[in-house]
C-alpha cells in the first residue's frame, strides 16, 4: 500500500477542488476567507461519518464522499439556505491508501462541481498504525457546510402552529429499505427495485431548490435523516405542538409499495427508517394550493401527510400516525440516535 504525505495529498487531490474560490487561497494558508452578502446570515452545519458506523467499509469511496457532502447540504436545504462551500476533516485509516483517496477525491470533486461550490479547507490526520492489522481505527470524515440565507428568513424547527399542514417531499422509506437490501435482508427484490432503493441510500438528493422556495412560506422545516416520525417529532418538540399524520397519505415509491405488499411489517421502515434526506415542513393551511405548485416547479412529489395539532401540557409533544382503520399505528423505531 502506498500513501502520499499530508501536504502532497492536499496539493494533489484537494487543492484543485478549491480553485473556484479565490478566498480558499489554494489551500496554502491557515484559513479561508468567505464573502457573505451584507443582507444575509451565514448558516453553518457539520456532520461526521465513520466507516462501519455510518457507511459500509465496502461502499465505493466516491459515493462515500458524495454522501458525506450531501447530508450536510441537506441541512442547509432544510433551512432555506444557499450553499457557499464546505470544509472537511478526514482521519485516515490503514485502508485509505492512495487509490482509495483518489476515488474519494474524484467523487467529492464531481459533486462540488454539480452543486457549484468549492472546498474551502480542512484538516488531515491519520490513526496510529495498527499493531494488529485492521485495528487502527476507521476512516472518519467530518464535513462542515457553510451557506447563506437572507437575514431573518431561515426556516427553523420552532415555527409550527396548530392547524398547519404537515408536508413532505419525495418518497419516504426508500433509503432504509436500500440499506436492508444491501444487507441481503430484502428477499425477492427485482434488480430495478434493488438498484433504485440502494441508490436512494447511498446518494441522497439534498432538496436545495425546494428549501429555498419554502422561505417565507413554511413555518418550520427539517430534513429527514433520523426517520420520518423522529424528525417531525423534532419540529413538534421545538414548536410545542404535536402532529397527526395519515398512513394512507405518506408518499411511498413503487419499489417500497411492492415490498410492503409482500411484508407489511416493513411499514416500520417507512415510519422510522432514516437517511431519506427529504424535507418535512409545516405550512399554514391557507397555503394548501401552493403544495401542487411546489411539486410542479421542482418536478418532484410534495405531499400533505397530516396536520399540526395543539398539545396540552399533560400530553407529550409527539407524532401520531393514523392507520387506514383510523386507529394510531405503533411506531417502533423512534429514529436513529447516534450515541
Ligand atoms: P494548519 O496546521 O494551519 O491548521 P494545515 O497544515 O492543517 O494547516 O492545512 C493547510 C491547508 O490545507 C489549510 O488551508 C487547510 O484548510 C487545508 N487542508 C488540510 N487538510 C485538508 C483536507 N483534508 N481537505 C481540504 N483542505 C485541507
Ligand atoms: Mg495554521
């Protein structure tokens, strides 16, 4: 195995990804300088992914980089922000040799170009060489994304009001079923469905354009990383309300519908599975007509899946899903918590 030294690695693989930003100084200084429009606020978010925890050790490195980037852009999307650039801290493992890192940087570069943003800087460290092979510690990536939003217009979690509609973009549960498929736990899945579900797990689509058009419209927004009910639960908690969702209104892909028909217990993966990176948001009911308009403009499903309700003090803020019989459905998995 060969691996370039730290500075050669930065100069050869990462500096080229900073070129579109003069303030990144070619990744040759201590810092990057970032221009923010005077009428805007800087929006910042950070996420760590660890091999063997957040991605599979055998996941293609280009997709690992792209997903690590995209989960951060998804947080910016949920606040209605426009991305400005990212920083990355990587901790190399024994397995991240030159070839792995080249493929990682290729994927990162491809997506940075796609989203029109630069790499602004980072940090490079490595685990100590393992005395026992394979035990040196896992490849770890931390990406911080910076964005901007017109002052005062970020869409927070705390603004949902009783009577608001609860809406969601895209389809829900695909990523969780994709992970199940990768683990070989989704039998009798057609190739086309398998590929679609796995892709939804490995390469989420941050809903940046949708998020930006929700500014001034949505009262609260969150991206679905932990699970539909868990993340809408976060809005409820922050807003002091509860939410009542309807199972039949949840947008489910044809691939997921097919799997549900074979095995109804998979419904828990729709309600509780994470990693979809769709947006869940609340909208005053007077804006109901805008939902279809948003779907058309962004060429994706946007569904009304329930209502925000008042929450009495005695009641826990939370999310209820009413089944087809009108009775609350059990929600087993309350979302992925990381520690
Ligand atoms: P310092 O020691 O002052 O923190 P470094 O030697 O860590 O600086 O980094 C030198 C330059 O390279 C900085 O601009 C830093 O942002 C950048 N850099 C280091 N590692 C990475 C990385 N993995 N990805 C992108 N930029 C990096
Ligand atoms: Mg320094």
